[in-house]
C-alpha cells in the first residue's frame, strides 16, 4: 500500500518532532501528512502556524513524525523527514485546508512546509 493511501485510510494522531540549532528537541501534535502529489510518496507537507516547530525548521532541516493508529495495539508509522521548502501563499493554504482536516484555525495556518521522506519505519520495531 502506498504511504499516501495509508494516511488517507488510517485513523489516529501524530507527533512532529523538531530540533533547534542548539539541539533542544520539541514535539507537537500534528495532523496527518499531506500528500499533494499522490504519485510521489517520497514527499509530504504539513501546514504550520508561526510557533516553535516552524521556528526550529529554520535552524535544523531534519524532523521526525510519529503516527499512532487508533486501537489497542501499537500500530503506526515513523517518518524521518528533511525539509525541502516552504510556501506562504495564503490562498493556496486555504484551499488545501478546505480539502483536509487541519485542526488549527485558518488564521494560524501560515506556512505550507514541504518535506522529503528519508525513511519509513513501523511504530514499533524495525520491520
């Protein structure tokens, strides 16, 4: 199953971990990754507000996303990410937000941050 299909069907919640220039780690609850080009499972994006996670991305391009599926078992995915770009076009972000369930207010949706997916592992173990 393609990664984009997995995230389209899976129910659960995710945590995005970033790190600042000094190595201080931050974690934040995030919606599922957006796969804007469904033919490219090596690229995803997240809509971000102007907070610590976004600020960390300016200092350190690496991030990790952990997704935990609903249920009693420990099932999910861990993504190793590398930032590839950012878009601050408010109309583009608004259109993407309408098509997806983004749990932050429209006013907070400031950036569309693009990532290359360097690696995918299961929630537990190494496959």
